[in-house]
C-alpha cells in the first residue's frame, strides 16, 4: 500500500520559503538605488572615457536584472499550482538565475576583450572623475547590500543579487585604485587593469549562479543534505528491512523533496512507521515534503500455480 505525506492544498507546500511582500519592498528599494546610480555612472564613464566605470555600470545592470527577476519570480512562485504545473511556477527563479549567470559571462567576455585592447592602446582617462564615482559607488553598494540582506536570501536569485553587489564593492575598490594611480602617476593602463579585475569577478559570480541552477535542474541533492546519512537513518528505524528508490532533490532553492519505497517487517504497522520516518526526516534533515511508499514485503505463496497444475510430486506420494 502506498502512503504519501499529506500537504495542505494552499499552493505553498511545506519545505518552501516565502519572501512575501516585505522582502519585495526591500528588493525594490535596492533596485531603485542601483538603477539611479548606474545611470549616473554611465554618464560619468563616457565623460571621463573610463572603461572601468562603464564595466562597473554593466555589472550593476546585471545586479538590477537579478533583483528585478527575483521580485517577479517571487510573485510567480506564490501562485497556487494548477493544471499540469503541479509545483506551480517555483522554478522560474532558477531560470532567472541561469539567465543572470549567462549575462555575467557574456559581459565578462566583452569587457575582457575591450580591456586587452585598451592595454595595447590606452585612451586618456580622467582620474579625478573615476575616483569620485568609485567612492560614491562603494557607498551605494554598501546601502544596497544592507537592503538585500534584510530580504530572504534563501532564494537563489536574491542570494545571487547579494553576491553580485558584494562583487561590485570589490570592483569599485579596484576602480578607485585605478583612478588614484592615473591621478598621481598618469599611468592610464590602470583603468584597463581594473576592468579586467571586474571581468574576473563577473566570471566568478556567473559561474556560481550557473552551477547552482544546473544542480537544481539536474535534480541533484540539495547542498548540505547527506543522502548516505539519510539512507543510514532510515535503515536504523525499527522494522525497516529494505529501502528502494531513495531520491532527494530540490524543486527550487529552499524547497527540498524526498521520495522512497520502504519495506517494513510484518511486526510493525506501515502507517506508524511512515509517521516515524516523516518525523525523522523533518527533525534531522529539514525535509518536510516527502512521498513515501511503505509496505510489507510480498509473502510468496505456499504453492505456485505451476505446482497446483502439476499436482503432487510422484516421488512424495505414499
């Protein structure tokens, strides 16, 4: 007999995490701040002929996109499941994370090519403009980081945006350092070097998003969940004699799920063992969305149909 773990039919299965309207307000505030500063940075970068500032603005554009997609994904994820979308649209945030990761990589490639070109033929760069804008960028990113830190960082999109803005802090530090070098030494190639540093940070951030989203799409076990330990814990439950088809995956970030076929001996009640296993998975491993098929081992019949048709063995007749 199959036994499934019951879930309330409200469109929000246990194990998932909701950001809610409050998180949306924090994200929207950070998005507004970043967009306003990004526009100013592009203008100053063009005036100062600073590739580093323009690369920083490009990086901030990906941050803004990450935050915007996180807001949209959170709203879509709150919609109840319907029709053939039995989990709702919870993986929209994972699609958004992949898009953000790919965008980071594409921008990094372009900035790397442009940075190498400017190393060979550096243009004139206004170091004073670069230093002033970089200082303002550090302040803006600190505020944006604080705003996003107050939201639910269990979302892959929100965490990705958070990590991007931290990378921006390092990028602005590199840009400011390049501006100081240009201001005091006149070595304009420092701007291109700073741009290459920003490109490296983009590659790192993009790889993190792509790696985590690939893990979810390939239905790997969530990070921090030890499948071998789960299997061992289940085998230690009284009455469990065998476990088949143990699967642990992540529907979306912060929403682990598990399914298993479990055989228990005839001295224990299947329903009671299912409740015990469900509680164990929640308490020890933080998994609340479970589907368990718990039953007794099939008992072989005393006589097979072939034995009945053949009749008694002649050698055993009296």
